[in-house]
C-alpha cells in the first residue's frame, strides 16, 4: 500500500474527521468566549474593583529608551486569559455533565430482548427437529 493511499485511509477515518470538526468548532467557541469575557464579564468586574481595566494592568521593567519600546510585564492580560480559561473549563464541565446524565438515563432504560428474525426462527425449528430425530432409536 502506497503512502498516499495509507494517508487517504487515515484522513477519512471517522475519528480524524470528528477531531478536525471539534478543533474548528473549538476555535470558534474560543473566540465567542473571549468576546464574552472581554466585553460582558470584565467590564462589570472592573467596575466593582474601582474601574480597573485588567488588560491595562502591567509593571514596567524597563522604561522606553530612544527607539526601543518599554519592557512591560502585562499581568492584566494574564488575568484576562485565566478568566477565559475558567469560563471555557466550566462550560466544558457542564456539557460533559449533561452528556453523562443522558448516558445514565439511557443505561437505566429497560431494553427489550431482540425479536428473532424469520430465518432465526426457522433455523431454531430445524435444530429442534434434528435433536429429536437424533434422540430416537
């Protein structure tokens, strides 16, 4: 099997396609969460702590000299990223919790025994007839 055909077999497997879709949706979801945190969550939090904009919080390690920009430790952006992560992690936790609940309900639901097909019924009758014929002297 050639490398190209092996790659094609690998690339079209369900798991690879599912993973690609998950990554694309995850990237889009990340943008939504970043917007939600930056535009909806952080302004009220900043207002509560005295109008502080977290993204502007930084410590200057070295002042700007000539053409060289200042060296800043932008810990406010880090705080923003941590809050983004916590919101994403909580959303994923809630999603997994719902999925697990649905799986438990699915497992608890009684399952009916499968109805044998016509072929299976016929084969069972033939088996039983052969058993009775072999047991006769």
